[in-house]
C-alpha cells in the first residue's frame, strides 16, 4: 500500500517542488505574491500542505474491489488475465498453506480483512488462486464472512479450513485459529512429502531394471540369436525367451501404445470409486506399506481432531469433520460408525475399541484417559507426535525394507539372462566333448 501511495505522489512532485495541481488557482496567487514581496511569509507553505493532503485523499480511496489501483496497474492486470492457460494439476496445498500463514501475519499487524485478502491475491504466484482471493475480497465487501466465501471453493479450501475459520470468526479468535491452521497444514504437508520421498528409491530401481530389460532385448539378444540358431539342440527356455524378445522387437510400437493405454486406464480406474476402494484395501494389506499407511492415517486423524477441538469446535462436529478428511475409505467407514455411536451417547474410546484391528490399544487408551481427565486435545497431540515419528522412521527405512524384495527381482533377471546365454554354450561344449 505504501508503494502505491508513493507512485501516486511522484508525478505531482515532478511538476512543481512546492505546489500541486489540485490547487492551481492558489498557485497563481502565490506566484503573484512572491513577485511583489521579496520575503514570502511561511503562510503560503501552510496553505500548500493541506492541499497536498486533500489530493492524497482523493487519489487513495477505500478498498472496493481494486478501485484504489492506478490506471497503469489496472491495465497490466487486465493484460495478465488475457491469456488463457491450461493447468494439468490442481492448486498446490503448499501454496494455500503459505497464503493462510500470510493472512494470519497481515491480520495480526492490524490490516483489514478485505485488504489482507486482496494483498494475498497480489502475493500468490498461482493465477487461479489470485482470482479466487479477488472474488473472496468482493464477497467480503458485499457482507459475506471469510468462511462462507471459502465454502464456494471446496476443491481449494477443505472442510477443516472452513470449519476452523468459521469458529474463529464466530468466537473472535480468527488470528489464533489461522495460526493453528497453518501449523496443521504445514505438518500434514511435511508428512506427505516424507512418504513420497520414501517411494523415490524403489521407483528409481524399478525404472533402471525396466531399462536393463529393454537393453537386453534390443541390444544383446539380437547378436546371440544367429549364434544360437546354428546349434542343433537349443534349450526350450532359451528358445522361448529368444522368441519373446523377437516378438517385442517386431511389435515395439504397438506394445508401447498398449503400455501407455494400460497405464492411462489404470490411472482412470484408481480415480474411480471402485479403484479407490481397491487401492485403500491393498494399502492396508501389503506387508511393508501396511504399517506406514496405518501410522499416517492415525497421525493425520489425531492431529485433525486435536486442532478442531483446540479451536473450540464441539466433539461431535469435530469428529464428523475429522472423519471427512481421512483419505482411506476403510477407516472412513469405521469412523462414520464411531460418529454415530458418539451421537448416541457412547464415548470415543469405547466406540473405537470395537475396531481394535484398525486402532492399536495405545491409541484407544490415550483417548480414554483424555476423555476422563478433560485433556483430550493434549493427548491427541501426543498421539500425533508418536505416530508421525513412526511414519518418519519407517519412511527413512523404507528403502532398507524394500531392498531384499528388489534384490530378489533383480537376481531373477540376471539369473534368467545367465541361463539364456550360458545354457546353450554349456550344451555346445558338452557335445564337443562327446565327439
């Protein structure tokens, strides 16, 4: 805002060092007085200062959807909106996290809510989020509160974001709730990144193994085919692999198209309801991934429920919102039953004890103690710390846990290649010895 004020006042100072265009008649009379009087009185300066303030007041208007911007900035903003762009991904949650953190800082410094939201639009690098914040600023000017304005964008602002801001606006603790919210989103983002990072190493090994297979099929085996065809009795395994590699080389383009189509269909299937259920079930049954997924779900649920209770949301509503944020469909069904039980009068720990296969005894006991002593929010924080550490430790050790499986796969590949090449050679040497 200060930069805009400075840019508005610079042309006036360049025109004349002591006068402004808003008081042109006063300037003429002042010049006449200066010519007749050798020593002008300081009263003329006093008359110029209010004039400058008056001009400043006319140039800088209240925030009403961008009316305080100069004409040049308006033109540049229109130019930015002109080009249509195609986005392959949604708005990053990290960008939303940074904007919520900045909103907290601006409100804490005393900036009005509508001005703070418009400042977010200027600071945000994502043009889609810029447009959303500008629309939210207009809605706030129209009388809507922040939470109700964010509800119109469910793909950007989740239920927990809207709920925490709603409670903050109703209870007069919006700044505090925004701080809680930014801390929650930061920890959730960090946890997700650690899990993604843990899967990079197995993915790289798999891609290298696949590239090695292609190298053998297209570079090594073609040179050995002519040699092996000169043999009389080639092992059946070698014949089968040579025939398979020849088929791959002759139909490489069709196979590549088929592979791309298969990957696309798999991604479409995994995004469907049935595919998500399949992915969730397999994620809880795969030996190495099972423990990692379970700890991640428990950590996220504990943190979400704890932050909602800390901001003043009632237990039933907090449970309902925390359940909707759980990504795994199996756990979400269980927690929906827990919400119904709590509504009917049961305690959270008592209801969770019916599903001890999904919730470990320590988790249930900590919630039971928190409910009986009135420290449920603190105990949920302890549970989050514990399970988040488990996720971090497992993520760091995931490559070590997957190494035996990867070595077995690579061993089978190298062993098969050795049998293909060495088998016929041994057979040839044996036939020579017989002669």
